[in-house]
C-alpha cells in the first residue's frame, strides 16, 4: 500500500505539498495540484479521510438541499454542483425536497445541520422558513441559490420580479388580452417575485383577472387540475412561473385538445436545457448570461470554505438580470 511519501516522490514535490493539495488545494499552484493528483491516480493512493478531517477539522464534504426532482431545473443544478465539488475534491450529500412531506423536508435540514460538513448549499427554503435560525447558529458556511430566505446573507438568484415583468410584457406585445398565470407557493421567493412582477404589469395595462391566477404545489396533478379550471375561462396565453410547470401545462393542454401556440401561448421561466429541445422549443425567461445558478452558488461556497481566517469574511448577495429566450410556444394574435 502506497503512502503520501510515495506520492510526493512520484510527483516530484515535498510531502507537505501533498498534504496541502489534499487539505487546502487553493494554497498550491495549479501545476503542482495536477502533478499530485496524477501521482495519486497512478499509485491508486487512498488517503485516510477520517484521519485528515481530525487534523484539519475539515471533512471535504458539502451538503446540498435541493428542490424536487420532478423539476428539471433542480436536476441540472444538482448535476452542476456535484460535478464541481468532485473537481474541487469535495464529496456531496444530497437531500431533495418533497412537496408532499413538509416534515420530511424539516428532517432533511436537521440531518444536514447535525452532520460534520464543511458547507451547505440549498435551494429548498421558504421566505420565512423556521430553519433559517438554525442555519445561522450552526456557524457552517452556507449559500442559497434560486430561492432565498427574507433575511438571507448569502444567496444567488435571478431577478424574479423582473422575470415576471418580462413575461407579461412579451405576451402583451403579442396582443394577448386574456392571460393566465400558474405558479407555486407564494411563500417561496421565486414564485412570489415572479407572481408580483407579472401581475403588476397586467394591472398597469388593466388586464389583470384574479380568476386566471392559480397557485399550485407544482405537482403534475395539481397543475393539471388548475389547467382544467383555467381553460373554461378561455385564456389565449399562460405564464408558467417555472419551466417545469410550463412543460406540465403544455402536456395538459394537448391532452385537452388544444394546440400550443396556435390556440394558447405558453411562456415559462428558468431556461432549462429541456426548453431548448427542438420538439418543445419553449419560450422562457432565464439569466441574461445563461449561467447555472447552482454552479455560481457552489463556486462562491467553496471560496467561503477555503478562505483563511485572516481574510475578510465573504458575504454573497448576487441578483442576476433576466432575459427573454424567444422560441416556439408563444405566438402573436
């Protein structure tokens, strides 16, 4: 069995450099990191992570608390976060929100907070979530992406109010007068902001109709039931406050015999990869630079974790401007 001394010899560096690559790679040049990583791979060296964590007080593990898996947005962000962590030498423990099990979600938070992890990245939180106080008290570095708490000190988000405004103006510019809205809980910052921006523009144009506004738990069944009620009011366009919702909306409309966008236009938000598929071509709102919020969030979190005690504490409050991605599911009338 090889030791760190063998790794150092093969990489042509000191044993202390090998130790720093394993415990604090940000303090070592990229060239040396690559040499050590290559030596570790060739020698199949398996460092004792438990022993290392006792010495460094770091576990090289990050907890991710994500939104539900039925939403492709969270599948994409989870993949980005896990891959980035792996590249940086961190393991990831993932917990997924269950919209039908609030107690289970609370348990996931409590489990993550009770574990010895170097940091927490999360998107599953309410604007007034009771767990926020525990997050602060844990002293563990954390960052929120997509969703945030009202008092959050660390977050990365899209400008959700502006996203709602862009969607409303786009559909109004396409001459739609009877426009429906379907979103998730207003206790969630994303849906709250998108709902506010969207409905405010409709009110400014005197097009707001409360009977066309639907709040769901974002499950397929809940969205389908809402669409069955909405179509009785004959909307010509629908703003879905997430691409995952938009996909369910389109499916429900087709099932009812409607054609999109010939009969009803549909616009989403998030610009997930599925939205770009040629068979779907979903018109949607996304970050202006098409960056993945999960990837941005985890980059910030790693920097927070790896900063030295002498450095000024990092606080991240980043709101990214949205843009319209015009595709095939909206049409002028």
